[in-house]
């Protein structure tokens, strides 16, 4: 397995038979918790941005290799998106559970402007819709955390 394929598929997580994006988001959670617990939510956000950049590169090459616009097994975008959503959540079981649910809802539903940025080509397009979905989830999480509801 070459490096772009390994990164794009999260070392094979993307080959899950059922709901590879949801599986990737679930795999991302314990790592997000560990990063945020030890380094803080800002560290998690910074690392999500690093994953976003590396993921865009890897996804671009993997999509070209497979000759597919947005391969379903390419799930590094879910890792970056889930980490961004978690960066807005309290570092708690309830916070991360809600971050997971909200991110998956927005990533699957793709309300405006999520669907619009999905049309971008290459690795940036593969990653962009998940970033927008994560930011939508993040706004809700930040409001709920600020009001003390989570």
C-alpha cells in the first residue's frame, strides 16, 4: 500500500464493508479525546488542520489513481472533520457523543453550503464538505457548551 492510499483510506479503515465514513469517524474519536485531554482543544484543532492538508494531498493522488471523483473508501476527510467538530465540544463522553452525531448528520445530509463545496475538484473538494459539516456541528456544540447544556 503506497503512502497516499494508506493516508486516504486511514490505513484500510475506508474499506469497511458498511458505512466506512461512520466507521472512520468512530475511529477518530478516541484519538481526538487523547489529543484534547493531553494537549487541549486548540491542539486538536491544529492537528485537524494538519490532517486536512495532508489528507487533501493524499486524497488528490488517491482519486487520480482510482480515477474516481470522490472514492467512498477515502475517509481521511472524516478524521479531519470529526476532529474539528470535537475541538468545539467539551472533552467529555457527552460532548464527544454529540460531536459524533452532529458531524455525521451534517456530513450525510449535506445542507447548503456543504453540498456546494463538495463540487470542488481533487483533494480539496474531497476534504472541504467535511470541514463545512464539522464547522456546522461546531457552532451547535459551542452554543450548547456555552449555555451549559453539554
